[in-house]
C-alpha cells in the first residue's frame, strides 16, 4: 500500500490463545460432550499472589540464588572439580577490571565480546555484575509475559483454542512458567552468563516493537536501532534480519503480501521475486535496514576508536572462525578435537555444505512464514542455527527457548511431540554423563561423547519435525491478520 494512499494498514496481532472467558469455554466443552481440563481459577491464594507479583518473585529468586549458590558451590566442597559460576563471568569481570585501570578489556585473554559489556560491568563491584544479569533476565521474562497476554487480548478467533497446548494450567500461571520461573533460565543467569543482558533482551525488545502495531516508520526506526544493538552484541541475531524486513513489509503493503501465492512454476518465480523486491523497497523496511546497519556500524566504529583493531579481531571476526572442543554439544566437536592443531579441510567443507542448507531454510522461513508468524519463523531459524552450529553450549539453548513462549500456540502437544521431547531429554542425559566421564573422571570416552553429540543432533531434528508437523494441523488461520482502516 503506497504511502500516499488515504488508507492505512492496521497490523492486528491475533493468536490461537483464547480470550479469558471461562464461562463460554466451559459451555462449549459441555456442548461437545467433553470435560474442561483446565481449572479456570488459580489453586489457592498463595499461587494467585505469586502470579500477580511474578516479576518480583522471579527476580527475588534469581538474586537469592545468584548469591547463595556461588557461596555454597564455588569452593568445590559439594561437587569436587565443579564450579557453579560460569567461567565467562570471570572473564567479563576481569575485563571490567582492566577498564577500571584505564586499559583495554581485550588485555584480558579470551575476552571476545563487545567492549561495552565490560564497560558497563566496570561500574559494578565484582559480584555485582551477576545481579545485573539477573535483572536483565527477569525483564526478558516480563517481556514474554506481556507479549503473550497481548496476543490473548487481541485474539479474534476462539475456534483455534483447541490448537494450543494442553489446557491444564491457568493461562496467567502458564505465562510466568515459560521464563520467569523456568529453572534453565534461572540457572543460566545466576551462573553469570550474560546472554540475557547482551542479546536476549535486545532481541525480545525488537520483537515487542515490531509486533506492537502503530506507525510503521516509527516502529521501523526504533526496531532497527535495537536490532543493530543485538547484532553488535552477539552476531547471531543477524539471521533474523530478513524475517523482520518481510514482516514489516507486509504491514506496510496489506493483505496481498501475506497471501502472495508460492510460485508453482519457473515462469512464476520472476513475478514472485519482483513482488517481494517491491515490498522490501518500501520506506518502512528500508528504514529498518538503514537503522540496523547504521547502529551496528556506529558501534563497531566506536569500538575501533576506543580499543583499536583488537576490538574488531576479538569482538567480531573471531566468531567467524571460532572452534572449541570442550563443553561442546555440537556434532562437529570430535572433528574439531582431532584437527585442533591442523587445518582440517573435510571439516571446513562440511561446514560450508551445512551453511548452504541453513541459508536455504533461512530464506524460506523468512519469506513464507515470517510475514504471517514472525516469532514462529524466528524460533525455527534459531533452532536450526543452534543445532547445526560448530559450537553449542548450554547458553545457546536460551536463544530459541526465549522465543518458544511467543509461538507455542502454533504447536499442539501431540503424542509425537511428547515422544520427541523424551528422546531429546534422554540424549541430553547421555551426553552429560559421557562428557562428565571424559572431562572430570578422565575416561577415554571421546568417541562415546561424539556418538552422544550425533544422537543429540538427530534428536533435535526429530523434535523440530514433530513440532512443525503439529503446527501444520491448524495452520489455516494466520497468526497475523492485516485489515485496512480508513482514516
């Protein structure tokens, strides 16, 4: 839709979540001869109070554990050889100390992050950085709760209720369990991993802005700035760029972009590509791209001015060639281990081949899924990116787990999904046991850990296939609908 047209596109977020009308819900189930599986009321005043103050409770739990667990476990008294605090936290705070002394954070060996993280932490005591990370993680949880509840409030299609996850919990309780009370999220941030602070929070803020509706140009500007920050802080959010662009483009161009047919023959491909080219050259997506690149380039330039070429080499370029054979869930780790002192051409070739498939999937989901369901596209892209990566640590799981609550209504908890989840959990247990035996007990379990990594990869692919198969059962209703309103 052209900028000069006297009608505007109103981006209305709709979701398979039901409205909070439990009386209707109960009547519908009785008419269908079924039983209502969800108790509409919270179980008791204690749970109700916790849910009502979920942010403060979640933050309080994080702050307490961030103090108590390092105090109890870091001396190795309970688990010899195992420290609760993430090694990266010591790296962060050491780099912050260098800044306090007027030096470069990159004087600290293995500091390979944005210099602004160390600069931020330099204003805090050594133990204080962990508490700031916990605050950022709790804010991530609150953003997730806010976006899920907005999806419910704006829904206009109650018939899709049956497509969501099993309705055994009150929806408000379900909202806070996804992240604020998620044990994995709590564990990651209280150990001192800065994922929530430097990347998850900027990514979620960008999603929140893009899906908020309102003025397209204002949204594009603000979202582009936050996306540039996220990509600078941690390079991987660049995979979301095309999804953000296509989603913003359809909000600017109306219903035809969402329902643009997939080309059925070679002769139609040219028109299909031309249609997307026209949409992506609209002012809003162009402005998003310009702001993203501008903020990213500006932060890189400022890093270069402050700390020289080392800021580029260590904070950016290193991540293109990073390999790590320890604490690595990736199926590539054994090749990395064997070729750690030499240039392994077969590993490089395999990495390039995997990059081709990931690129195809990235473009496909960005063009065909993101315009209708942005968070579903981002979840699938991140899940595949992590599964195929040469380095996978526990922190990487949070990259897609923070997006899952925002697209969970697109999936059904089918038997196949449950079985796939069980297989994945077993594969994680197998990997952890094998890795502990190798690294802590000194057993020669290199090939067993490699086998565990291959099984873990296969389990991830199997789970994603199960989730997408369940999503296809009720994908006829777009998550995002576009309606034109007259001024």
